[in-house]
C-alpha cells in the first residue's frame, strides 16, 4: 500500500478522556471513528499520559487534510461537550475542555504528527488483517511500513507467514509505522502484543 502523506499538526487531533487500560482506549477510538464518521484514511493511535493524578492513555486521530480535520474538530468538540465534559481535545492551536486533559491531548497529537510515538489501532488496511497471511501481503495491503522480530536483527523473508490473531497494533518509530513480531508455534510469527492485554501491558502505549 502506498504510504499515506505525513500528517501535520493541523491535521492531527488529540483527545484525552482519561482512558485506563489499552482496551478502553481502543474502544474509545472505535467509538470516535464510528460516531464521527471518520474517513477510511484515518490513522488512530493511543499514547501514554504520565502526568496528572494517574497514568492513563490519550488518543490521536490523523486526518487526510486540513479541511477534513477542521470539520471533524467541530463534530468532536460538540460530541465531547455533550457526552464527556471532563475530556480534553486539541487540534493545532485549538483547545477544548479542561486545561490538563487538553494539554495531554495536544501532546498526543504532536507525537503522532511527528511520527515519533503512537500505537495504531485504526489505519488503512487494518480490517484485512485476519487469520494467517504472508509478510509481503501485510506490507502491501496496509499502512504498516516495517516489521521487527524480537531477538532477530535480520528482517524476515517476504514469504514468512504471520498469525495475526485478529489483533495487529503497529507503532510509530522514527517516522515509520512498525509492527513488532515474535516467534509463534508452527514456525509462524505473530504480533508481540497479544489480544486483551493484561493490566501490566496496559500501562504501555
């Protein structure tokens, strides 16, 4: 799949609704993608927030262009005002909600815009990642740019088969969406993050 254009600060929204475990932040992302009618090109990520009274997760939403981002911003702020007044949001210099969550939302948006951090939950091609498929197919059909294999410096062959387990969460590393893999039974590879992470894993975005 052709890589999406690099988002800028004006096209990435951040939201801090105080989500706890990863699965709660994932649920928020899916609710926002559906409820705000976000386009298929959206890339939505989770980000750890280590400031404030307790560690938690913020989310970011990268939109394809500034006009779309501004339209989504209007829908998002109306949605948060009606359903989650304690939540914060940010888009460029715009802020919504209480100071601390708005600041955390801006930080998440900035990390995503710079492609330095963020665990992607929704991204182009993610819905195709079910069952077992080759690495070549994964890279061709999705926004994932690279893979790494724990304990192995060399990249796997394109024909290597990957058991997706229906749960594929790449992260931004050095400007590229990178999926961490680990050896799995039967000579396969599988995403390092397992479905339904434990509370320990949930502390890491």
